[in-house]
């Protein structure tokens, strides 16, 4: 997935059920003006009780620590790729 370098990835360390946020800044995904499109994910987004939800978000400290895309667990990276190709 060549465009992943444009992602901004955040990990809040498990402070909420949607631990990970993958922001798609500067991309046209229908986000409201002044916001970015974000994909919020739990640690197991494909579970029936997991979270995998697109929404608008403001990038900031409240999303957690910024991490490299490669630091996401493999199951999360695979899920992000699948969701973005839908």
C-alpha cells in the first residue's frame, strides 16, 4: 500500500476501546471542513465486539502518541489496508 506514508497513526495505549486512530490528512474522504477522515480501531477490529469505524476527527494529543505505521500490529495494518480498499 504505497500511500500509507501519508497516514498519521496514533496509539492511546489502551485508554479507550478504540485504541488506535489512523488519520488520513489532506485526503478527500468527505471529512467536514477543518477535520480529517480517521479510522478508529480496537486491538481486534475484526472481532464481533471490535471497533473499526470511520469518522471525522481533529488531530491532536487527545488521540494518543504518534507512532509509525509499521509499529501497528500486523492484524491492524492488514485491517486498515482492507478497509481502505473497500
